[in-house]
C-alpha cells in the first residue's frame, strides 16, 4: 500500500506583520518538522529528524531511472523540488510546514509526481489527500489521487507525470496555516513508493504577459483544471484588443477546492499592478428590458433590477499597465413583477389579481397589465404557478375487486408524486404478506374476512393527507379430501373423478380441479386403496351323484378378503423408516433401531415411497437462493401436480457456487425439499404421521393451536411460482389449514426461525 497525504491544519491565529509563504526546501526552518518511521502492520515507530535517503532536495535537472528516464526531476518553471521516500518498502515520511497567508499571494500551487513499484500484479494504492482541520475539532478530507488520470507503466513501475493543482487560501489571509505532506509505503518490502513535490504561493490576479500597443495578453493563475474566457478561449492565457479590455472575464475551475467556491471569476480589475486614473463618471436610469447606448457604452437589454456599475477603460498604448477608468452608474427600474406561488390540484385560486377555478396539476405562467408607478410602461405582472397533484384526485388504488380466499393478491398505489409515508388499513381476516408497508401490499383473504371488505391507504403529499379506498368481494376456495377403496379390474367413478381400469394394487392419490361460479378453486383429492379382486371357485364332494342324492359344495377363494389393509407386512403411512433402511410398525416401537423418518406415501409397489424428516430445519443465511431453471407453476391447481421435489432441489443445489453448496438438507445423503404436491400428500396423512412422530420423539407437523403467525403452521416447498406481471420467483408453501399459497422467498432466504416465517421439512425416498 502506498500513500501520499497532504495534511493541512488551519489554526485560528491571526498574525500581524508581514506574511510569508513557505519554503518547501528548507527542512531546518522554524515551524518545520520532519518525521519518519518503519511500518509493521498497523503500528509504526516514529522518529523526528531528517535522513538523507528519505528526505532530499533536488536542484539539478535529470530524469527518474525507474521510469526509463521519462519523468523529469524538475517540472517546468521550477528550480527545486523535494523528494520524499526511497526505493525501499514499508516506511513513511512526513514534513510539516507553517506559514501565514499573504493577501497578495493567496493561491497555494502544488506540483507533484508519483513513482511506485508493482509487485505480484498488485498496483500500489495511491492515496493523495488534503486534510483541513477546523477550529471546532472537525476536519475535512479531500482525496486528490483521482485527479491523476495519466498513470503510466514502465516495466514493474507505475508512475504519474507532473500534476499541478491550485488551492485558494484567500479566506485565511493573515492567519497561520499548517501543511503536512505525508508519504507512505506499507504494502510489502518488495514494493516501494516515493513522491516528488514542490509547493509555492502565487498571486490570485490576472497578469499581463504581453502587450504590443494594440493587443494585450492576460494570464490567469496556473494550476486550475479548466479556464473559460468570455472571448471563447479555454487556455490559461487569452489575448484582447486594448479597447476591449473593459470586457475581460475569465472563469477558472479548480480540480479540487474545499476552502473556497469551486468557480473563481476574474475581470480587468483583477489585473495585477494595473494603474488606472479616474476619468468621467455618469449616473443614468432606464427601465427594465431596455438597452443603453450613451457616453460610449453599448449595453444590451437589462433585465435585472437595481443599480449597477459599468466601467470603461482606455489603456495607454505605450504603457499597457496604465490608463483611464470611466464609470457608468446605471439604475434599472422595475417594469415587470414576477410572482412565484403554489397551489393544489382541483383547488380554486384568487391571489395577486389572478383568478382560476378547479386547477389542473402542472406548471404555467400567466400575466396581467400592471401599473408600476415609476413611469415604466407597458408593465406586466407575471404569475409562475405550480399546481401539485393531489392524492385524492390523481391517486388510484390498483388491485382486483373480486378475489378468492387463499390466494395472494397485490394492491398498489399509483401516484405521480412522492409520498414519504404510507398507512394501510387492513381489516381482520386478511393476512398481509408484505415485508413493509409501502407503496404496495400483498394480501391474502380468509373466510373470516367480512364480505365485502374495504381496504384503504392514507398518504401525505404537498396538499395534505388523503385516503384512497377499494371495496373487495372475496369468495371461498375449496380443498376437499376423501378416502375410499376399490378392487383391481374396476374403474373408479366417484366425487367427479373418472379413472380407467385399475389393474395394480396399492395406494392412489386422485385429484380433480373444478371452479366455483365465482371462478375460485374447488380441488378434490381422493386417497384410494386398491386391493386385489377376490377369485372364487367351487368344489363338490362327491363330484358324481345320482338323482335324489346329496352333495356338499365348498367355496374356494383367493384374495377373498382385504388382507392387504391388515397385513402387518404391508408398508403404509405412519410406519417408521430406520437408519438401516428397514421399516418398523408403530406398534413394534421402540426397538433396537434408530428412526430416520416417518413414511407418508407408498407407491403402487407397496415397498417404496417417501418419508418425512422427524424434525423441522431452520435455515438462516444471507446467501441468495438461485431457483433458475426450476419448473414454474402459476396457479395453485397446477402447482399441486408438482411431486418432483428431488429434481427441484437438485437444480437449486447445482445453481449454488461451489463454496456455498446447498447442504441444508444433506442433499448428498438423499434428503431434499419436497414439492408442493408432496407437501399436500403429507398434509393428508398428518394424523398417522404425527402419531408416529410423537412415538420417536420428533416434532409433529402442525401443533395444536398453530396459526398463521407461527413458524410451525406452514412449510416451504421447492415448487416455484412466477406470475405474468412479475419478474421475481416466489415459492409455494402449505399452511396448517391445508391451503397453499406463494410468497417471495426463493431469491432471498428460506427461513430464519422467526415466528410467522414458514419452516422447512425435508423428505427422503426409500
């Protein structure tokens, strides 16, 4: 790390007598202090004094060898510079100067060049700054290294050519200031950094650099970043005709200036050592908007009201530093009156002779004749009126007026002005899923909400507080589940669900979506056990008889009873999956095994399915969860069809960076975040699952009394949601009532254990 600091401390000491500027090359002068040290991490050792290899005064022109001799040691116009630092690393040097600001030399002119060595492709930092300490103990830091845009590289060395900066100290005339120049090289021993520097005080006036009897060339103080003369010149010097000298104007813009206005303006009166004798003086009056042509003055139309002084200089062609000054004192009388006022949209206005009704938002200018009383006519009164929008007129509360229970809806305020604070009135029975009350809210309606319900938002603008309201009608959504049985070889037809022939035994989950007359969901799910159809034959003994004799007929059957549903060897929801991947019945627990999960789904094979983790997993991180390429579902109906949580979790896991792999659910061990369809099946088996969770000491799915404000009442899924008018991805989750909803989460964090935030419950295949 290389640092080069210029530290300026301004003290409130007024000094009487002749002020002097600093001599930067005199290290032993009164008020000059030199320090040096060695850096060890943050700490360093401080020594007072001068060492020849770290403090040097250069008076002979030459070139710096590390820059391949491209950097001259002395900048143009300078005969001596100071070099701070050397080509060794991990050290620092500083010099403090003290001087009184002279009223005739108020500009501090600073010139510097930097040389530093690059090590291991790391460039040395360049921190070049001015520190201004104020009387109240505060200080201003002004970084200056950004002023250097022309760094160059020569081999392993980075360096800057000479840079020039000017600082106006005119407000400190007669006061003593302290300047500290600080050079630091603290990165590695293999790097180094040193600085060439010169500083002086120059006049804050225009100077005459050439005069041939017809033209005069003027120069502004050097060191400014930009010059703009009124004749179009942008250099530090500009040439004017002698007869035009009265119309000289130059604006100079410094690179940095924390001690005065950023722009400095010069005119002919700023010419140093200009000797003018007083000539004629005239006093005159005109009306606003009139031009002036008299006494040799040619002035354009004057719009500003007041008395103004206009000089006219006649320089001596034989001596450009002397001449005659004629002065015009011109008073400009008011002709027009400009009034600036504000009003609110929709209001009436009756002020200053102007009348309007039902104003529209915007800005306009109007005028009426005006009697000035000073003889200037015609005169006009101008009204500049700004009409602000009113929330009650220009605002609109957007959002659906007819909604369904259990679905998230967005309501937002559309208003062209800025409102600093919003206050929403959300009635009971409506859940607010917004991170904060702002310009929009995400609301979920429940059956407990009144119907219709009125939501409103109050905001304050320049026209006062106003409230916008919206009436919303909500209709119920239905999620019904039924349990039923059937036999192989039959189709199923009940609750509006139709299936083809069912030839495989096992547990089936059948669903059908309907819409109510109000367009809300009406989803039906049937949990169907399919058993083998009994096969019956008869056997007569004896098989041969004669007329009049008797025989006994026996019924022989296979699958003559629903033994699958009672066979203790059949896996079913509520069974306990152990760490050795065996299944134990709840009635056989405890045993000499360790529980891994609870079975909540068995496929048609009767041997495989899904098991839920005994515990809730809380996830706290600021890492963004990337759901790119995860299948998206726009409705609750379509989301229920997603049962591929393993694929979703696989994609999310691969999206994460290598050092941030998604190890939350031990994905490598087979655990993953369930899809919303899997969570729905888990919800249907909650009674059997919760009973077994209590047996093994796990956390039940939905504790008694859980509600929307608790974490345990809802679980995230890995199913993603994106609406047609949103660019962010949400995640679907299920609540303790069996309803499914979506909320913005996948692109933030899943869960931090805060009540009200959905939890996460991983599952595993077996």
